[in-house]
């Protein structure tokens, strides 16, 4: 990066929740690797805010251990020393409004030492219940704006718990920050393969020319996890799979897969096309909910040969909880490109496989020539593997050279773990760098969030108003039987890739 551009990134990154899990597992390792890749500016500082009674030395020691554990690259003490000189610990209970004045004075003092130019990034790595409290504190202390400098607000999911609360939160934030300075983060959008979706489509005529209902049979988006809720039971029981995964990650992926070519690569052009897709999702009628949505909750089972408890036996989960840990659904996008093509979505915890994939299944060839005597025809598949094996493969049919007549599926496969391409950047590295650059392409605009909640609210209300027979799938399986029936009634199946 040119020196002039790096100077433009100068800022103080203020992390509310500096002792929390997100900071330890994601933010600090991301900052370390940004230093390693020489992507952080010279005039830069990190202020971690926490309520714990720690000295700055004790805090840095703890952060070093967590960074060593979670970084994608081995810790080099020289690089770490460069980062730790930029880190500062500020003890502060942000629920005390009066304390924000002291924080302002501290940041102004630090700004003079670092030469950060008055620029600020306020990162809310805290529980959503505190978002409004912190924003109000920034407002009354006059920290949200500064002459000849910029201030940006970063908010983790969930943005509200439904449409009503999301609208209320957004109105409160807009009283303090402009829309262009609000970065609603979705770490899935920072993953390499998600960013690669548009490159695959719009830089390869072979794909874009057939990316429509004339050639595609269906598209499947699967985000599955072997892990249970762990220590997050209290949060998860109020969220469920709909709020935790569908309303944000999956809806964002869907919009990128289905969007029309933007007129250019500017942020608003891409966001506008994503928004059009969300507005084109079919109407959520009672018939749609009855026929196309499956909810599930895991019971006891076996993962990797070891028994695990059911969701209702997890820590901080009520023994009669009706919260869903699995969702499968089928929907259509009512526009010219996608009319008639089903999109199948599933996500869940304690499943038999941890993976995130997008599978584009192309239509079968007429069974006239080679396939006339064969009951099952292997379809062409384009598989985008988001994690854990980041890459793309294309499945096509070819002759089996060991036989006279057999035809077999063959895969052209690529992986981002190949020696020539090295490790893939963690999502938070890309997103933090984009925030400093003022590039909000990979962040959600308010109208996207609103449209996603309008869709998700219907499903959440349906689940809450209809008593479910939970648990209905065993840990270690791939979900409830109804999810397989959802595909089978259309003559299709979930692809395990």
C-alpha cells in the first residue's frame, strides 16, 4: 500500500467490549495479521475498553495469549511488539454516562501522541442491549463528530431482535451517526469465497451466460455446524437459528448469489442490486409457511463418536425451550432471471457435518442419447465452498475409460489452501481494513437490514405461534426428516459436498 493511502487510514480504534470473547478470538488476531501484512497505518492506536480491574500490562499479556491461540499465522514476537505498542487498556463502565467525558479526554490526549488526526472507529463488541446506551454516551460527550475528521460506528449482529426493534435502534443511531458512517458488520461477507461470488459470475462468461432459469435447476445454500450452543445458551435461546443465521448471513449470501450485474463496482450500486433481490422474494403467505418451512431442535446424540446432550440440556437453556436450532426452507425470487427456480436453504447446530456451501445444480440433459437406459443422471454442479475447505469445484460428466459405455461424474477442483495461494485472510481482517478505508461495500445498508427483517419476522412469528414437537432430530444427524421430505417432494435432494 502506498504511504499516502496508509496515512489516510490513520485512526484510533475504540473497542467497547475489549475483554470479551469477540475481541480475544477475532479482533486482536485480525489486527495482528494486518500488522504482519503491513496494512495498518503508522498513526494508529487501539483503545480496549473493559470493566475488569487490570493493568495495561496484564491486559496485553492476556491478549497475547489469545492472539497466539487464534491467529491464522504463527506469532512473531517482533510483529507482536509492533502491535502491542499501539494497544491501550482503558477501564470504564460504559453504562455510566458520566464516564464518557473522561474517555473523550483520554482519546484526545492519545490522539496528540499518535497523530491519528482525530479519526475514530467505535466498535461495539458488546451485547446488543448496550448498543443504544453506548451511542447515547458518544452523543452526550460530543465524540460522534469532530471538525476535519471522521467517526465511524461498527455494530455486530443482531441488529434488533425483530423489525420493530431494528427500526427503533436504527432511528436512535441515525440521531448521532449518518448512514454512511454506520457499519453493520456481517463477518460472513468478509469471507473470501463470498467475495468471490461476483468474480466467478461477472468475470467468466461461461457462468454468467447460464446463470438463470433456463439452465439452472435449483440453488442450495447450506450453513451447517457440528457444534452446539456451548456457553452461548442464554443468548441463543432468545435468538434461535432464524435470528442467528438466516436473517443476516444467509439472506446476505442469497442476495449476492442472485443479484443482477451492477452498473459499476461502487458501494451503492452493489447494495442497490442486493436490495432488489430482497424485495423480489416471494410473498410469505400462510400456505408458504405451511409447505416450505421446517424448524428443528436437536436432542441427544453422538458427534465424532462421543455422546452429546440435547439442546434443552445445554447450559442456560430452559428445559422446555421451544427455540429452533435448525431451519430449512424453500423460496422463490420473483424476477425475470429467477422465475420458477427454487432456492433451498438450511442451517443448523449439532449436525453431522460442519460446512458452508453454495451448490448450483444445473438442469439435466434430455435422456435421449447416452442416458436413455440410465435411471439416474448425475447433474452438473457448481459448488462454492465457503468453509472449511475454501474453494470451488465444478462437476461434469465424462466417459469412464475403464469401461465401454459407462459415464461418470468428474470434478474440476480448486482450493485456497494450495501452497501457491497461501492462507486465506480471516474475514475480520478484511472488514477492519475496509472500515479504515471507508469502504462499506461488505456491510449492510439499512434498507437491506429492514427487508431482511420483514422476511424473517414472518417465519419467526410462525414458529412462535405454532407449537413444535421438539426435539425432532438427533445430534450428529443432518436435521429433521421433514427437511429431507421438503426436497423429496420436488424430486430433489440435499447435496453433501
